[in-house]
């Protein structure tokens, strides 16, 4: 049963199965929780459960995963299920025809620029929400990164999530509920997604990522998020490639991407790993004096991390931060 593919979210999944089996589905829901804990996957599984053609699976509030409807949702081709994320939006914005030469490059470029779910995308999805369901089942309209909607987009969405027609479900997904407009929040039934356990993160990493480096450590430093574990793995590779010699901070900084936005994320991922290692050492330190010094180091590295978002050279901040690790007793690779 495909809900079983969602790992580590038993509470949310059992609630949704109850809704699907009982049929009392709200018109709008908000899936919230840390990035990389399975919110989008669960939203799609819920769409499958509502539209599955297998009565035995439906009776349990689950889906079969193999009928025409389930397969179409997995492939992103179901006419009544819309998953609007930055990729969806980038596709809307590419001017070229998708079969023409250079389309993929254009799409890549558009995707890299995405920062907000914009009003045109919301209008596209609300228009689809008004069309009759082609397959006769549920219309499910999923908006990812819903916190990135600016006022115009949020306002364009409001009246549609207020009282959607029968068998229409909106699912808004966010990792930053606190920054969302109250008018949106008040119209959505919230459903919390918890951080994943370390073992679950490792299980998902090894199942979904090929040749993931330092899977155990990445899971340890992930804070319960698969997305962060992937970043941690890349950061660990970066750190390990330049471990020897006094010039290693410079070597790590020099290995960052040439693209500013990418190098910023990479530098932050390295500092996240350092912070997680420091934090782990701090909470297990029995000597209060040493613990207080560690608390100070933690604060310093949090400041470095903030500086990366402001500084024009993430490499420079990272190098300075890593050099200051010299006098600190922290073991990242243990
Ligand atoms: Zn099915």
C-alpha cells in the first residue's frame, strides 16, 4: 500500500487514512514541518488514496499504487491532480515550446531563478480548480513552498480555498508556517509533520540517493530532515577532501561553487555540519566550565552562518570560520 512508502510520519499518515476512508475531507489543508520530512510525498499519496480505482485499497483509506489513476499521479500526468512547485512554475515561465531545442537549458535557468510562488501560477492553478474533474474523482491542488507566496498571490488564492466545490481539496505545503499570512492559515486545517528519526533518515538516504557519502554521519547531522542530510553529505565530502595540512580552511573555501547562490548554500551546509557537531559535543559535556565555552563557540558559528547570507563572499566567511576551529576541540568525522 503506497502510504507505507511514507517513512517516519505514522501519525500524519494514519490521520489522512482516516479522512480518506471516512470521506470527511476538508476543503483546504496545510501540511507543515521541517523541509525534507516527506510532506510533498504524503500529499501525493493522499491524492492517490482519494482517487484510487481499487475498492479494497480505498476501503482502508489507502491506494493500490498500480491502477491507472495511481500511476498517473506518480508520473505527474493525472488531469485532476496539480502539484505546483518551483519546477511547475518554471515550466509555465519558459517561453520556448517544450519539444524545441534548448528547452531543458532554458528550464534549468528559470528554475534557478525561482524564489516565490507568484500570482500567475496561482491563477493557473485556481483556473484548473474550477474545471470539471476529468476522471470523475477528487481534484487535488497542491501548492509547495506556500510561504513564498507574496500578498498578490495569497490574495488570488483566498477565495478559492475558502469554500472549494465538493470533491476539491487544496493542500498547501510549508516549512515556515510562522511567516504565512493569517488569512491563509485560518482557512486551512493544519497537519503537523515531525522531524524524522536518525535511522529513518538513513533508510531513506540509502534507498533514494545513489552512492551517498557518509550516510551515517549525514543522518546524524540532519536534524531529522532528508534534504538537510543530503546537504550534510555534500558538506562532509567537501571537508574530507581538504582535511590535511594547515591550509585546509582555504582549500575548503576554494572548492565552493563559482556561482554565488550555490556557494552560499554550500558554505551554509558546511557550517551546519560544524554546528551540529559542536552542539552534539556541548549537550554531552559534563564539565560546566567547558560547556559554557562551547556555548560561546556555538554562538560564534551561528554568527558566521548569518554572515554568509549578508556577505558578498561566502568563501571568505567560511575560511575565517574554519580557521577559528583550530583552538576548538570538535570531532566532525567521529
Ligand atoms: Zn490505485
